[in-house]
C-alpha cells in the first residue's frame, strides 16, 4: 500500500495571523506530511502575496481569485494581467 499524500486545498496563508511564524507553520505542515498547500486570497493584494509566497516556499501553490462579498471588477481585470 502506498503512503497517502496530503494536500491542503484551501489556506489563507496571507492572513496577518500567520505573519509572525509562517515559515514555522509551513515546516510543521511539511513534517506532518502535507506536500502542497493551495493558498487562496480575498483580493488582489492577497493574490500578489500568494505569488510571492509560492516563490519562497515550493509547497505553496497560489490560486488567484476574488472573494465574492468584496468582488471589485477593477481587481478582477488586474488579476488577468
């Protein structure tokens, strides 16, 4: 039997609560067997931050999108660029 693979499919890593110890959070996740983390956001700033996090941490997989309650057409266009 193969070892199970774990992927966190929805994490808000750019939330301020993670700022003090994000590297340690990601290390603990990796040690626990989490191979990838899909980092989601709520706005354009989050999308950009998730791209930066993905460059720094290989296990972070960025997902660009906008939270429906704060949807801004201008930000949606900027995500495409």
